C-alpha cells in the first residue's frame, strides 16, 4: 500500500512587483502565480517577510559556549541600540556560524507587527525573505521587492547581511551604496574579500552597479529565484499571529472537549441500549419461564384438588377415628361424657358434659397436650354450669395442614 504524499508547504513572498504563491516540497518548488492567499494551504503556511521589515546585524562573539551566546548577543544588540524594547530577544532570530575560536552570530531583528500590506492573516510561520532563498556563494545578490531593491551578502552559502534601498536609485548611487557596505563588512571581518555582484533585477545588469573591487557574474538563462526552506528557522511570530494561534488552540481544545463529550454520550447511549436489550431479553425469558411453570402448575391442580378430597381419608393425622381416639385417650376414667364429635370444613368440634367445672377445664386443657392431637390448636370457651349440677363444655380446632405428595 502506497503511503500518501505529504501536502506541500505554501510560501507567499514579495518578488519584483507582486506577491507570489509557491508550493514547496522536498527539493522542489512550483510557482502557482500571483496569489497572496494562504488560507487554502495544505502543509505549513509560510510568509516570507519583506527584507525592509527585518534588520540584519552580524555579531562576533568570542568563545563557543552556547549558554553564553544569547546573553552576549543581547548585550551587543543593546550597545548598538538594535534590541527591540517590547519583544527583547523574543524578536531576534540568531544563526550561529562557527569561525575558528569564535562565532559569527547573524541576528535577524523583527518588528512587533508586520504592516497591513503583508498577507499575514493565515500565516503560521514567518521568516525573513533573504533567508528563504539559496543565494550564490560569497556574493552580493540584488533583487526587487515591490518598491525596494534588496542587497543580500553571503559568506560561503550563508546569508550574513542584507539591506534595502529605494528602487528609484540610479546605477551610480547603487554602486556607491554597495561599495560602502562591502567596505564595512570587510572591515568587521564578516566577509573575507570583495564579493561577486549578482543582479536579479530586470534591466539592471551587474556590470553597471558593481564597485571596482568586485567581480561580476553575468546573468544567463533563467534566474534561480525559487524559495528554499533549507536554512529557515521560523523563530519569530508577530503578536497577532500568537493571538490567532492561541485562538486556534482554544478552538481545537473546545472541539476536542466537545468530541469527547459527544463520544461519551454515544457510549452511554450505546450502553443503555445494550442494557435495555438485555433487560428485554431477560424479561422475555422470564415471561416464557413463568408461562412454562404456570402450565406445569395447572397440570398439577387437578391432582391437588383430588388430594384435598382424599387427604382426610388417607392421612393418619386427619383420620376421624384417629382424632376421636386421641380425644378419648385424653378423657379421665369417669366424670366426662362426650355428646358431640364432628369434623366439618376442616374443623374438629368436641362437645360434652363433666361432673364438675374443674373436670371440664382439666379435660379441655389436656387436649392441647395430647400426643395424638399435637397438630390441632384447640380453642375452648368457658364451661357452663347446668341446672342438673353438671358442666357443659365445647372445644374446637382446625385440622392440621397436609401438603400434597411431591
């Protein structure tokens, strides 16, 4: 399976009279035309800030301790009055070029904001335009950016300085301007010898503007002015870009939170749906089991009814004769006479007469402690004295419950 190619970076820069839009991939760049729009960029959206907006200052720093370089560069810029007050070193991008036992630090000093004429709205990364070009070695290269002419100096392949002047300057004025910069940079040791002069300005050949000590490289064929990200650092952003980046970060954070909440809601709903399905399945299963058990019970109901009819005849504890035998066993040898013994509607009733009140009471009490009658809970009223000096009693109780056989 082929891996999807990475989206090209989009570079917008001012060259000659117009803003150009380039698609840049590894080792290749393609001009899309005069378009300053970055909003539809697929990869990184890069703005090449015009050289007029960024100051260049080459600084020599003794020693090579990286921990001291930034502080030394900051002190040197303060002495020269070039350190931005509002941004401090946040507005400075340093490129370090080791040179024997010391460093050449090329400081690009950015403004707090770019002018409205720069299409910075949708840009994510920013760099000085001379640092987004592969310039000829050990040369001063000139090109136009709108109303300015830019002169960028290289030491080897590294850009070490640039300046701009108005495009209306004549050839003699440009020759003197380049000559003064060359003398200053040579005096400071930033460049080792007079540079070659290369002109990418239409109608302004290098031979017309080159100082006497400088060699000339005549232009032949197409000018190699496509952007290059080889030496780009992207160390700086304007305050508006920081604000826009923070707003994008917050929007993305809120979007992530919203997606998380939505995902959590979907998971909860899915769990509830699954739980409802399980409950519905269990409910159906229980209903089916209940119907099955109800059918089983209904099959045994005729047996239970038959058992209710037969129980008094087949259960010893409910045999009428067995109950009567238990009643008789509880009677004393004399003094007690039974007048009635009935079993109706599951209830045993015993009535009789006793010679004395005490004998009647003792007999009714003895029924409750009789072993053959242990399953019956007896209830008796108060014995009644009769005119013939006998005592009438009545006692009753429910038959013991007999379960049907399993």
